[in-house]
């Protein structure tokens, strides 16, 4: 009997033998494909058949290189490591060569049915693909290619879960910041000003050490590297330096205070520790709640690019954005006062044309 899929519980399995011209060339196979859908199981069978046919022609391979083997060769950051745990639980025992794009996409749907397709990409597709393709670069297995979720799939998933994804972010502004600081604690106010002034990410800001990351006499800050970028040194506005100088030397709660290496400029243990006090300040000020990334990094990009018209190259260098991919204009610049700007542009163009031609757009009847 040729290899065919069958449903066992909530997972599809495969049973049978791999054949060439109707003649079996493998032992009897009864294995889980790791896929919750028949499509993923069929994809697994196609790869398994190819592997068995290759083994038939060129001989046994010494060991089967599994997905777990590939994980051990990969060096993930803490967030990626967290997302890899459920993926390895499902695919770990499978040959890495048999894990397909369809299976990975199906697993994303199964693990996180109430999340957006963008979340599926970040939490499942990207980690799984990174693990396998890293192993491929080391000569251990074939690469995996995954077609991302298209716009139609994103919209259907949003309707299914009753929540819209890719909600437009509201960037911070000077007006929001000044009101926020009236009601924020000293360190929350300093954190908000610092991020808005230099575009730092919250994770970078809270990791800063008052001695190692600040050159006080020069008015400079060394922003820790993130997302493939090295540390960057920038000059801060004088009032930002003054605001930071006024902060007491702080240790995050519960950290060893006998070790000065544990000092943190803003006194927060991690990138989530700021949230409670931040929301409290927003509520007290009567302003919309903007998370740190929107108030800070998005606010910096919007202020410099849209409101002040600073050239993109300068913003990229100062804010630590890659010069590739047009990230500043595509993600960190937002439309603002759209109707007013368009109507003003319409009026300016019309007035200039009427002046140049001597003609009027609307003439009185009989003229």
C-alpha cells in the first residue's frame, strides 16, 4: 500500500510504504506528520517519499537530522527561544527536511487561533524558518520556503477573531509629552523625554547604565544595539542631559544593590516594568494612553520627518534605523492633518495657476 495520510485525533499521520513503479522500497511507515491538516500531511508525505527514494538510490544516511537537532544549532534571542518551545514540541522529532512551509503555517493557526496573521509570522513562521535555514547554511538539511499570509488571509482572520490587525499607531508629540510629564513620576517623565528626543526603543532605554551608557561631560548617550545594529553614540539636547542628571542612582526592584553593575539609568528591570506608572500618568493627565514605543520612537520619527521636515538620512543615523527598506517613511511617519494639508495645497495650486494664466476657475455667467 503506498504511503497515505489518515487522521488520528487532531493530527494527521501517514501509513504505508514508499513505492517505485508499484514496488515497495521502504519498510512499513506509520508516523505522525505533525500537521493538523491533510494538506500539511500530504506535503510531509511528498518530502518523505523523496527522502526514501534518495536513500534507495544512494544508500542509508548515517543519522536523520531532526528539527530538534536544528534547534540546537541555532542561537535565538530570549523572545525567539520562547516561541520555539511549542514549535519544537510539535516538530522536534521530525526530520528537518520533512518540515514544510504548509505544515508551519498550519501550526501557527493551531497554536494561536485568536491571533493575527502578523503574530503568526512573528511567533511561528519566522522562528521555524530561521532554525531550518540556519541548519541549511551549515549543510545539514534543505532550506524551507514559506509563502507568507497574504492580505486576503489577514482580513479573513481578522473577521474570524472579531478584531482588526495593523491598527494605525498614534505617534507621540510635544503636546502629549508635556502633559504626560506634569503627572508622571520623575523616572517615567525622564524616560518619555529621552525616548522622544532620540528615538530609542524601550528595551534599549531601560538597559542603559548611568555610568557605562552616559558621557555626562560630553552630553552624549551610548544607545545599546538592537535588531542587528551596533551601539550608537549620539549627542543629546542639553535639557535632556539635565533631566537625566537629576535622576537618582537606581537599582531595579529585587536586584542586588551591592553590585554597581546592576544600576540602571531609569531603574526599571525590563521593558515591561514601566507600564503601570506610565498608564497612571496618562489617566491623571487626561491624555490618550500611548505605549512607550508609540510615544517615543514613533513620536521621534513623526516629529523629525513630518513636522520638522528633517532629511531621512539624518533621522536614520540618529535614530538607529537601517538605510535599507525605507523604514522611516514606511512605518515611523504617519499622515497628520490630512484634509487641511490637501485643501491648502489645492488652494495654493489654484491661486498660482490663476495668477499665471490670468484665468479664473469659476467665471460669472455672461462674462
